C-alpha cells in the first residue's frame, strides 16, 4: 500500500507541473549569479552615459586641464626651480671665468664649466615637466577617456564571449587609471620635490648668491693685482731742469714704473693664487652638491612617482601592469 501511495503522489506532482508550464516551452533553469543579461533600456542608458562622459571629457574638462591657470601653483614652483638652476649656471660660469686668470686655475675652470653644462640637463627636465603638465592633461581628456568610454559602449552593446568581455573590462579600467595618473603625475612629483627641499632646508638661490659673491671677490682681487704698482709712474716734478736730462729721467722713470708694476702684479697673483684655488675647490663641492640634489628632486622623483602609481594600481586592483626592469637588469649585468 505504501508503494502505491508514493507512485500516486509522484503522478499528481507531475500533472501539476505540466499544467503550470505551457506545452512546447522548456522549463527555465536558474542562471548563475552575475550572468543575467542587461535589459535593452539599461544598455541604452549606459551608452548615453558613456557618450556624455566622453563629450564632457573632450570639451570642457580638456580645456580646463590644459589651461595654465588651472596649474598656476605648480607652474610657479617649476618657474622658481628653473630660475634657481639658471642662477647656478651663471654662478658656475662666473666662477670659471674668475679662476681662469690665476696660475693653475685652468683645470678648475674647466670643471666649473662642466658643472654648468650638466645643470643644463636639470633645466631641460624642469621645462619638460612644465610642458607635460598641460599636454598630459589634454591627452588624457581627449584621447584616453573617450577611448575608454567607446570600449565601454562596445561592452554594453556587442555580444561577446565571457573571456573577451573580461579582457575589455580590464582594458577600460586600465585606461581610466592611466588618465588619472597622467593628470596627477607632474603635480604629485612637484609636490614631493618641494616637500623634500623644505624638509632638508635646501635653497638653490642662496647657493648661487654665495658662489656669485665669491666670484666677484676673486675678480676684484685679480683687477687689483693687475693694476698694482701702476701709480708709481704717475708722479713727476714739474720744476725747471735741463731738457735732455729731463727726457732721460722720464724714459728711466717709465721703465722703472713698468718694472715695478709687473713685479707687483706678479707678486699679487702668486700670493692670491692659493686662496683663490681653495675657494674654487669649495665652490666646485657646493655646486656638485646642488647638482646632485636637483638631479634627485627634478629627474629621479618624477620617475619614482610614476612607478609608485603603477605599483599602487597593481596592488589595489590586482592588475598585472608590467614594471620596467631594464635598469635592474643592467645593474645586475654590471655586478656580474
């Protein structure tokens, strides 16, 4: 009896199922989580949003990002850095010219000119940052963001496989993060450089002023050495005497005055040469230190900020953006 009751219950359940589901239609199966297709209305709204974002980025945001008024504080900081580097170039050139007049100063003068030439690299990097500040913002708003919006619209409208959709989603996310990094790279690097300089109390303009004052003092010393003894030939008596003897005395006075002037200049140059060379060595050390600080703050810091952005994106979003490994491999090769 129990067996017949179970069979009858199963037949009743089957009849109920057939009456609920119309004939000719398959029984629906629940779809896995997250794979429900979007409705047509949701796709249209998403595409309209993508178009609006692309238009806003291409026109008003691009104009705002490329305007110098938007980055007035950053541009002012870069202009101050450029002025400091230019002052250091002028100071090293002046020191080179001042030391070239003294015995043994030709080698030091050449070193000072080399420092001035190397500071030109720092000046070029500062101007590059200044130009990239507006160019990167313009490129991000008019190229990268509209491209990401176009790929997002394709992702909404096209019928693609799950693997293709995952790759496109990852590409869209990378493009958005790339746009953010392009806009924030130069302001972030300038801010970090300013923080380092304020922390260690570094002032390039004070260094340039100090070297310029030393160069002026050396130039005055050189002029005094060249003109020493020249006043001894300018004092002559105007009393009556024999014209022939006066002429002979005059010639002798000129010769003696020239000899005294030459001897005085040579002795002054030799006496001041050691002090000038010592000052020039100190000036070279100060300028080299300033050059090293500017290389770090204006050339290395922007690269490190970019690498930090790449690492942060990889860490937070689990992406696999490759990090540059060329310099590391080069160092390993040199070590071997």
